[in-house]
């Protein structure tokens, strides 16, 4: 999740566990600090943009390592008097941080060092106001009125929202299977993730032997819009699958990627974050030379494609059930 959500969740958990013992202000401040601590791995340079992306949420989000760190940090805060309670507090902050990260689609390697698999449920968007606002409201009342009840209520509401997102995702998965079958699309794997900032509109990505299909389903739909097929560059992948950066992206995205030639550049795209025709994570992995041969890049170049104003307008109209095809 985004940094504001992580800081808010950390502060709320800190107040819930330590508010009566250390004071609400101190508990909130410590919670916000430890709530954002695992995400500081973004400042680490792993050598190239592909590694920086695919190693984010790695060791700093591993349950094993965080569990080892919690007693040390707890001792620094509580020393002898409240060491156990601070240890529990910090551990819960770390676990909830990893927990809501796993609810997004990005990929969290929480099993290190035993497994490097990037877990991701994908039932909430990385920024979702309906998750974050209850946390901030409960925390505000706790700090202003010294009320732990409001803090707990905000935590319960945000947690229930996560539960709702799982139910909504499950319902959309059922509808997606029906719509794909109706269009005769043979999907090898299907990904269902929410559109930005909400859990009413969902994006469905279906990988096929010939490419991929993209569609959108709103929980308020009366008439679904059709899936649109796109070329996934399978032939390019077969030619480049041994190249380290291509192999790394194919693994990290769990197969939800595409490859394309864009002028003199060979690009691999993470299809999970974004929608046609704009995606957040695109990497140039090779360039065509003057003689026509492709030259792999030792240092890939990353670029992002941002949606325009038309996409924002479409998002909310489509979320309310209007049968509109996306701007792309």
C-alpha cells in the first residue's frame, strides 16, 4: 500500500496496543515510524531498474527477518519495563504492514529466506481512500479526544473493507469466467484486480496462447462490456526468454507481461499495473543496432505511461455501471 496508509495503520496499531501504557501520542508516533520502516528498502540500489523493482518488498518484508528485529527494537524503546509489550506492538505493526501489502498485486516476498515467491492477492488497489480514511479518522479522534474506542473503530472498519474486497474480487472472478467463455476466449491464467481508488470497478486480464484479453467489470453492471484482445509478443519472448532481465520480469509478474518492439527498442511490460495503453512498469531491455541486430542492454531503462484526463472521467462513469469501452 501507499506510505500514508502504512503510516496510518502503524499508528493505529501502536495506539491500540500501547496507548494506555505509553501514551496515545508516543504510541502513534512510534507506530507511524515502524509502519513505514519496511518500505525504506526503496532507497537501496540493486544495480538496475528491473532488480530495483523486483527486489522491493523483499527481505525488508520477510516475516522471519521482521520477527527477529521486533525484540531488538522493542528493547530499544521499552528497555526492561515495557520490553515485551513494545516487542509485541512492533511485531504487530510489521505483520499488518506486510499483510496489507500482500492484499495488493505488486508482489511481496514475505517467505524469505525460505521462498522468494512474490505473494500478491490483488484485491485492493495500492491507493484506496476507503481503506485509509477510517484509519485516519479514528486516529484523529484518538489524538484529539484521547479516545481509544474511535481508534479501534477505525481499525475494524478498515479491516472489514479488506474483507469486502476479497468478496468482491471473488464475485468478479465468477463473472469473468462466464464472460470469457461467452466470447470463446481460452484463458491460460486470469488476473482480477480493482481499478484505481475503488472496489466497484475491476480490471480482468486473461492470458491466452496468442496474447492477452483485457476487460472491465463493475459490480453495478447491467450490461458487461466485451473483452479486447491484444498481442502479447509471445514470439519475442521465446527468442529472449533466457535474457536475465526478461526472465526476471516473467517470473515476478507470474506470466502477466508482454513484449513489444517500439521503434528501435525492445520493451517488456508488467501488465498487472495499469491498463491499455498505459502501464506503470515498462523496461527497455534491448536496442536495434544500425545493422539490424538486437543488442541487449546491461542497464535496462524504465519508463511509465500515465493515463490522461479522459481515463479519469471514464473510470468513475464505468464504475457506476455505464457500459463504456476504456479510452485506450
